[in-house]
């Protein structure tokens, strides 16, 4: 899925607040090491990934976590522990 989806600002802000306040979601601090890895991965600075995806890739690499995604480029990258979200049906 790609492209713009029109959402009312009030609904979008409620979604963001719900995510931030959800006690089941662990927040990951952006440490200097994570930010440095993000910069290495970011296409703007010579890496392979978009600005947004590079944060996810960096967090997975730094924290040694498996990244669950449908992004084919991330799934093909042998340096990133990942699993296809489609296997969770």
C-alpha cells in the first residue's frame, strides 16, 4: 500500500496519542548509537533505505531484534534479521 490516505486531523492525533500511551508498546530510546546506525542506513546519506525505514532497520540491528515487515528489500538484506509479516496469517 502506498500513497496518501485522507484522515481527519482529530482522528490522526487520537491514533498517535493511543500509540504513545499504550502500555503494551515498548518505546525504544533513540541513542547516539541507534542514530548513527540510522544515518548509515538512510538513503539520504548513501544507505539503502528511506528515512523512515532506516530507523526500523537501525533499531533491529542495534537491539539485535527481528524486524517483522513486508518490505521486500529489507527481507532480502542478509545483514538484517527479518521475517515476512505475511507468514502471520
